[in-house]
């Protein structure tokens, strides 16, 4: 039996390893190991034969590449070839040391022949996923253009976010679409505010929409997403956080729109500029802080409480009470008491006018709303005057003073005067 040529056997083993692994790297590394251990002419020939055989395999694979997967396969194949060439370079050290001829490096026909760098399909997929999340899927053409120029994922993302130079293909700045999408950040920068990242920006938009729906204000949302984005950009530019946005909406809806119509009437009377302005929009205007709006609403509630008792109060006075901490419920209670004591107090003040003691609505408000001691003293002095006058005239039932004070006592509110 003829003994098989050792070189041929080693070559077959290299081929089998290559076929099993499907890579140039395995075959060449196998051949390289043989050449390192025993740099004979036979083993060096195996390395050269393996190189040639696998180049043919690579060339065949290139022809079978699907156009869609071409960029990815190009990167994979090129990576294998680079590793194989590293192995061949190492082997050539041994070749040269034995006086042999260096093995040629593996070469392949470029898979992209447009003169541009290899297109990164993975980066394209990641970029599209990100842009679709931002509602910027229309930039697919731009990122294809940039990736085909050899830019990496990070470089493309940076360019479409920050590069204001003109894209010769589209005729507009690279970052035009991004700036339009996140125009709230552009406005924030113009105001000297820090920009917020895209994740927080999107979360704010979602929160604004949810709040409007929660309070039955879906009519303020458009079916056009871009219109909603433009509206939300205003709130973001005005630094209106989702919590503050909700508080403003709650203030307008819960304490104005859904309460006693008298409160709305007073609000419009006190702040006539709202008459021709949408109420919700007014409450979302940045010119009015949330605290100022709360004060205005409370002042309107105080005005309504006074109206319910047949009284009226001006906006300045109502605002003063609101800033002191008066509430709608408190105003209803206090104006009920004021309405009860005021008629008698005014009549007694007129009778004893020469004493300089006047008891007006303002006096009663000072006493019961502001808890002013001097106002209370005036009422007590008038009550004392009435009692003294009544006691002094008790012996003269027909005296004019007796008639007047008896009349006033009958008309007085029990327990008040």
C-alpha cells in the first residue's frame, strides 16, 4: 500500500477544518501552526495552498451575497481576511528564516465599488430605531447618505443633532429636522435655559397629553402629531414641568370651570382680559406664576362668597384677603356673619356719628376676616352706646332716645350687638 503524501494529508486536514468552521481563519491558523512547529517546505506549501483555496471560496461567497446583506457580509469577510493576513505575516517570519519565499497575503475584490466606504447596516438599523422613536423616520435618506460616506453611528447622530451646515443633498442644515422636532430645546437655549435630553422631552410630552385627557380636555389635542409637538414645545420652552402643568390645569378646571358659575363670573369681572381668551390657555401662560394664578382664583371665590350674601368686594380687597390665606369656605362663613351684623352696625354708626364711630362693610371685613382688634372694638363701643342710651331713657318711655334705641335693639342681630 502506498503511504499517502504527508503534505497532501495535512492539506486535507486544513481543508476539512476550513469547511467545518466556514472561515478562512481556521484553515490558515491550522496551516500556520504546522508551519511554526515544523517550517518545512511541505508545510509552507500547505499554507500557500490553503491560502489559494480559501481565496477561491471567498470569491465565490462574494458573488452570492444578497444586496441587502452586502454591507454586513463585507465587514465580516474583511474581518476574517484581516485576521488571516495577521496569521500569514507571522508564518512568513518562519518562512524567511528558512530561506523560503514569503506567502502572499489574502486579497479580495472590494464589495463596495462606489468609491465610498462600506455601509454600516447595523448602525443604520440602530439609527432608524432611534429616529422612529423621536418621530424622525423621514431622516432615513440622510443617515443612508452619511453612513455611505463612512461615518459611524455616533458621528451620524452628532451630525443630525448639532451640525448646522448645509447638506448639499437636501439643501438645508443637517440638524434642521432634529431642531424642528425638539424646538422646545431650541427655545430654551435662546432663553438661557439648559436643554433636556430626548427621553425627558418625550416623557414631558406624554405627561401633558395624559393630563389634558384626564381633565376631559382632549379637544385641546390635535389629530396631527406635529401640531401637538409644537404646542408641547411651548410648555417645555417655558420650563413648565409636568407637575406644574397638571396643577395649572387642575386649578382652571376644578376651581373655575366646574364650580359655581358665580366664581367664573367674578373671575372675568376681576380679570376682564380673560373674556376674550381661552381660560385654559390663560392658566398655562408663563407670564402668570402658579402662585399668582392661585391668588386670582381665590380672590374670585371670595368675591363670589360676598355676592352670595348680597354684598360686593373689589378685586384689590379680595386679593388682599386671598394673600392672607382666606379660602372660599372661610369667605362663605365670614360673609354670612358680616351680612348678619352689618345692617345694625351701620344704623348704630349713623346714630352715633358724632362720636366718630362708623361701622361699615370694610370694618366688618377687618373684624371677621382680618381678625382686627380695632374693628372689633368699634362694634363693642357701638353696642355699649346703645345699651347706655337705652338704660338712660328707660325712665322716660316717651323719650325720643328710648324710641330709637328700642327700635334698634329689636332690629339688632341676637348676640352680635
